[in-house]
C-alpha cells in the first residue's frame, strides 16, 4: 500500500480487506507528521476524528456494510468549504476560530460515500489569489520546489495530494483555483460544468451573509488519476435543497470509443505568451494525437473573443463579490488594476463591476449568454479543446501583483495566473487538467482539456485515454519515501 495509490485503488483494497481503513488513515497521518512542517499544506488536522471514523469504517465493513464507493478513504478538504465541528477559516482572520455546525453539501456527500476527513488545507484570504498564503497560517510551499507556490486558491489541497499527505482533496474554482494548483503540482484536476456540484457551504461569503457569488464558481476534485476525478465528482454532484439552481442533470456514462475517433482542436496562444516549455509540450501532445490517428487542428473557437470573455468575467465576478464584501472588493480591484491598467480587458471589466448597477449586471449576464453560445457551437465539431493552464510552471513566492517573467516578456501577475482558465469559468464549460511534462527546471506542466457543457463523463473518458499517452501521476522526488 502506497501513499500515492489512487483513491480508487485504496477503496478497492479496503473493501477487499487487503488494508484496513485504520491502516490507511495512520499512513497518511504519519506522512502529515513527517512532511507538513516543510509544506504547510494541512492547516487544521483532525487526527482524533479521522481515527474514530476509520475504526467505525472497519467495524461497519466487518458487519458487511459498505458506506459507499469511497469507504474508508482519507481525504483533506480546502479550508474554504465548511466542515462540521472542524475549524474552517477561509484564510480570513475574522474567521480564525470559526467552527461550522454542518458540512458543506459536497463534503457531506463525500462522507456519505465513505470518505474520512483528515483535516483542512490552506488557502489565500477568501480564496482571492493564486498563491496559498494568509495571516492565520502563513504560506504553503510546492513539494516540487519549496521556493515555489503550489498555486491557489486550492494550493494547500494540491500540495497535500501531490506530496502523499491525502488521497484526494476538493477545491473551488472561480478563475482557475482547482486547475492552476493541479498544473503547478503535477496532479489531475477537474473544473466541472457550472452548477454540476452545489456550492452550499463554500466561503468566500463569510457565514451569515447573503449568497452573492451565483455564477462561475464551481467545486472540483484534485487527485492522482482521471478515474478518481470521476469517482469523486459523481459522489458530490446533483441537486441541493439549499441551492435550487443546481439542476438534476444525470451523469451518463459514455459508450466506449477508440482514441482515434476523438476530434481535437488546440491552441497555445490566447494573445498572451507562454513559456517555450509549455508550448513545446502542447505541440508534442498534438503530434502524438495525430500519430494515433486523431483528427486534430491548431485553432481557437471562431467568433469567440478572449478579450470579451475576460472583460465579462471581470465584471460579473467583481459585481457579485462586491455585493457582500464591498470595501474588500474595491481594495482588491484597485490593487489589481494598478498592475494592469486599461490595456487589459479583465481590468476594464472589474472596474465596471465595482460600480455596477442592477441594469449593468443584467447586461453583463446577457453578454455572457452570447459568449457561451459561441463556444458551444465550437464543440459541435470538436470533442475537446487543448490549451495551457497558465503561462508557465509554478511561480516563486512573490508578493501579490508582482509581474511574471515569461521567456523575457513581462506579464501582469493576475493575467499570468488566470488568463487561460477564467474564460471557461465565464462560459461554465468543464475542463480537465492532466500532467503533461516537466519544465527545464523540473517543474510540472499540465494541460487543459475543455469540453462542451455537461459533458464531464465523456470528457473524463477522453482524458483517461489521453493520459495513457502523457503518463500517470509522478510523485515529487523528495516525497517518495
């Protein structure tokens, strides 16, 4: 039994009595004790609760009871999702001692499927950065290089899973907060279709405030295999009696297809530079798919404007977040725009969002509808769109707003981390991140596979076939023992 076994493998081993839930929990607790000091990935540990639940899991199995497909599998959860009886801070100092009375809906469903909570993983304040660093717990480090960030906002989640401190984690993604950490840490990650998984119990709104972030934010897993992404997401998705806008869309397994029957479009250019390593890795993947017999072309969606998408994302995201955090949102937008100026569409959109009226908000949502339609037309022809996750591999521990060097070009901080991800939050399309290559510095490079809305089962089946070409999860060198 390895700490780098997939959640699916661990669940199978526990059901077959090749390992007990208690043994698996102790394995991960020992890994946390050994490695978390350097990583600072797990910010709140519930060892007693995990041990107690593991004992109950083993006793249930001895009676012939299986709680669900994740019976006995240990998990960590991003510190932005509420967990009953376990501190949940959102990285926000006023919530430093917040202990929720109930689980977020996604967490409750994972527990009902048999998963065991080990603890919570670190985030930036209210999940508003792509580094995991806050005044309560400090910064989280990347297991591939401690001088680099694991990404954010689900940075602690990615560091924990990549280093073998947990079998899987669940993060949230408004601009890339699942996908960027998966890419920075060499993991598999999924941003599901918007509203596939309920957001109930998710903080960026501090508890007790109205639900304001009603679009574009999604919850998704970080794991060590595509199979795990499917298993975890199926366990979390579906209607919720606290969020009535989550529809009852079925999870329909696709018919088996040969890889060569899938049609791919790809682009490594949204009008922004990417590192040479990033582009060459994507070009190599395109060549490998072509050699496998797949129809594949370098092209972006016709009639789809990245500038329009970035501007609309900025306006809607800031309008909604400003509804419950006005001063905080204005300060964040001012800091962001100071590094961008009018030349970047997302800055124009976020500046509009700070001052938006109800009429402005309605107009932005109407523009969003049209942009979604353009991308859906594209997926009438293509099964998946292949593109970068960010402009390059994991950045260093730089202050918020620090420009990022990309092969000699200077790219603004926010743009570098989100420009290739947030358009698909705007449109709600699902995106799978799979590990693709290593940079010249030995850092992971991931790639996005984007599909049509509500296509997660088919998109994951496709991603599993592509992963046979790109390869499995590889543990960071210093964490293999």
